[in-house]
């Protein structure tokens, strides 16, 4: 669990609730079922229309990754790559075959298989690049679900506000209905802006960072496999991995 991300979400909610409490307003005034239905229902409908059901489901499944710490794969990866390069250099490419079924990651299995099968260097590069680009494209398509939600939620909040004001104007003769209508108008705006800026957009950006790290890992693997195919020395490959890691990784972007 990434406690920092969870703490950020909780802190945002606490700040809003505390502000309401310090101002002396009842906390129950922030709970408005109609506003919730309009903002969440309208946002979901718009996101579904834009992205389709399959991308929506994939985006929702990715949510847990926003609360998972970044994977520090570098130490294990460099050790593994050194094992591969030493094996290939000392025993030949065919001996890498025993490593293929050791790793559940299909990208690793594919790369090792291409090396073992004696595929030409340029073709290995093309195949792995296509795999990386396809992975990035699919993942970013799922992340667009959260970006779209962050874009539509404030608009749905405004829609709820307009509906609340319309309801108020229609019932000016009844003072008892004026208050609820105005309340729905303002609470809908709070829901829309709050969900967009405290939940949807931060989740989208956090998921992008996870994808960047995974792409870096795959690019390092692809480069290492190409170096192994070329017969480069294990220490030289290690230096290349170090350069990738220290120059390309950027958790904050």
C-alpha cells in the first residue's frame, strides 16, 4: 500500500470537512443524494460514451495501482540480466532456453525466445519496440478513463447547479423549496470540482507515473537482450543499465 497516496486522498476530504465544520455549517449539508446522482451518474455516462465499456473496465481495474508503491525493480533486474549475459557468453544462446519459463512476464519470455531462436538483431529490436509501443498505447487508453472523468465531473457539477437553480426559480412561491434547490446547486458544484481535482485527475497522473516506470523497465530489458545478442561483456551491459536507470527514470513526471 502506498500510504502517501492514501494519506493525500484522506487529507483532501478532511480539509473540506474541517472547513465546513469551522465555518459553523452542519456537515450534513454536504450530503445531497440528488447532487451525487447527477455528478457521478453524468460523469460515468460521459466517460462510458467516450471510452467504451472495455476501456472503462480496464481503467477501473487499474485503480488499485494508484495506491501501490512504485516497483524498485532495478537491483533484481540487473542481477538477472547479468546472469543471462554470463550464461550466453560462457555457454551459448541456447542455454538461455532454461530461463524462459522462469519468468511469468510474457515480455521477458518473448525477448529470451527471440534470442534463443537466433532471430536477427534488427528483427528483435523491431518486435520488442512494437511490443513496448503497444503496451504503452493500451495502458494510456485505459488511463484516459480517469482523465475524462476529471474533465467531465466539473461540467456535471455545473449541470447540477443549473438544475438546482431552475428548481428554485420554479418554486419561488414556496419558501420551503427554495433552500433545497439552492443547496443542490452549490453542493453539485462542490462534488464536481472536488472529485475532479482531489480524486480523478490525481489518480490519472499517478497511473501515468506507474506506466512510465514499467516502460523504462521494458526498454532496459530490450536494450539488455540486444546487447546479449551482440555478445557484449556483462560489465558493459551493467553500465548501460545503470545509465538507463539514473538518466531516464523520473518518478515525479
